[in-house]
């Protein structure tokens, strides 16, 4: 066991320095992500008892992201990418501080907090994608995302259960609202400290800014439009699934401790799966991984809709926590591979594709969140929580066939791409249909 660990450490050290620094930066910031993804939504649910407010908050977050991607492209001309990346991480804490300062969680206050968080995610993800694209190639991207996701999921074992039970303990048997609010403030302070540390780690790297080129285009290669359709399908789930676990747990169980425990149990299983797949899988395995992830998501959605109980939501969260990293492990390398191929054909800057891809995600997020809100306002919150996820999970299964077409066309456009086993990828794609 010890020798195996030494081998893995040696393999990590064999990677370029900027590869290591980016992983360590993201590892540090990973302690913040479960708080943002889960407990911010739980805070809104606890203080409003209205799932639609959570989705409205999430919509403002998602609206801020593509706008910030657009702004980020301009700012990269004037600021080092490390500063913008760090600003994104720190803005997440500022958004939480602002939300905690609100006496009443009305739609205006939630909207402002959401826009600030959208700025945070925009700067973080835009620059993270630029850096990840620059320091990896198709041969080591499975390892990069597998390692990153492994650490994310390990952290997701510890952070949610610790925070969940810390909040409940502070609230005591009577669930005192003032004490619980204080607990959320303490957590926000810790989040701010972690973002500062992550920024310091980031500045240890020597990340160059991407070459500045025109980055706003309206016409693209047909292969890119296929990826945009895949992005739209991915965005469908992101529309409200980021906050769905918190909404379901707080609605059916009403306890942050249960939310944290469910998140942690699922993360233990996912952590092992992600590292093994990231270390051992090949580019040709991506469709298989993608299909399994989407299948687990659909299964969890059906179970949640059928049972709609504490047990149902726990099963759904467990399956979702395994499905999401599987989907990401396959999706991001496919996305970057398409950028590599289309960029060579169209001879544009890579940031043009990163920006345009985000708008594809945003379109899907609007449709996903809109589906939930339409069911919630048109029928009831219960119907929305119960059936919106089934509708979206079913639509997402189409992603398997879209990904197959992307890989098949990529095989034609770039049959000799170094590091890309296009033959194997084509064979796997054919086996899916």
C-alpha cells in the first residue's frame, strides 16, 4: 500500500510545475465548493421556506457567469490571469458575507448576492478552463480531472458532514434560529480565509496569459455546434440540480446534519471510483463513463420521483454524487478535445470557444430552471421537486448520442492527432448505438 502511494506521488511530481500548482490551488478552493453548492441553498431554504427563491437565486448566479466570461476576455488584456482567477475565488466569500448581512431574503437581495456569486464563478471557471486547457493535453486530461475530482470528493466527505452537524449542534435541540445564523456566519468567515489561502497558492505558479485575439464570434464549425448542443443538455441539469439536494433535504427532513451526512456518504464512493477511472481510463473509455453517469442520474431521478420521501432523496443524492463526477470526467476532456480540433481548423484563440461554450451552458440552465419554476408556479412546489428532475434526466440521456456524433466527426477531422486514440474512441462510439 505504501509503495503504491509512493508511485502515485512520483507520478504527480512528474507532471509540469504549473500542472501541480493548478491542482493544489483547486484542491485548496475545493473546501469552499461544498459550502457554495449546498449550504448557501440550505440557508436560503431555512430563511424563506420557499424552493422557488432558491431557484431564482441560482438563476441570477447563472446569469452573472456568461457575462463575466465576456468581461474576463477583455480584462485578460490588462491583468495577469492569476489575479483574475484569485478574484473569482474571493468574490464567492464576499457574496456569502453580503447574503448573511441581509435582514430579509427578498428577491432583490437574493439577486444581488446571486450576481456577485455569478461574478465569482465567471472569473473562476473562465480562467480555470484557460489554465487547464493550456497545461494539459488529451493524453493526461483523464488523469488531471480524475485527480482533481478525487480530491474534490474526498473533501466532500469531510466538509458537508462537518458543516451540517456544526450547524445543527449550534442550533441545539430547539433549533434556535439566532444560533444557527451565527453558525452560518462562522462558516462564511472560514470560507473567506480559505479563498485567501487558495489565492496565495495560485500566485506560486507562473501562468502566462493566453494570446489575446478576437474572442466574440457568431459563426463556428459544424463540430462546434454539436458540442454546443451537448453543453445545452449539460446545462439543463445545472439549472437547479446544484441546489436540488438542499431543497429536497430541507423540505423532507429539514436538517442540515442529514444533508451533510448524505453528501459525505456518496462522496466516499465517488472518490474511489473517480481516482481509479482518472488514473486507468483511456480517451476511448469516455463514452462508456459518460453513459454510466447519465444512467445513474436518471435512475436516481426516477427513485426520487417514485418515493418522494426521506429515503428517496437520500438514494437520489447518493446516485447523483456518483453520477456527476462521472459525467464531468468524460465531458471536460471531450470539450477540450473539440476545442483543440476546431481551433486548428478555424485558427482562432481558445478563449473564443470557452466563452461561447458558457453561453451554451447558460441556455440549458435557463431551460432547466424554467422547467422547475413553471411546474412550481403552475402546479406546486412538490410537483416541481418531484418531477422536474425526471424530465431533465430523461432529456440528458440524449447526450450519449450527441457525444457519439462529436467523437465520430472528430475522428474524421483529426485522425492523426497526437495523444488521441481516435480509433478506440470511434469503436466505443459505434458500440453505444
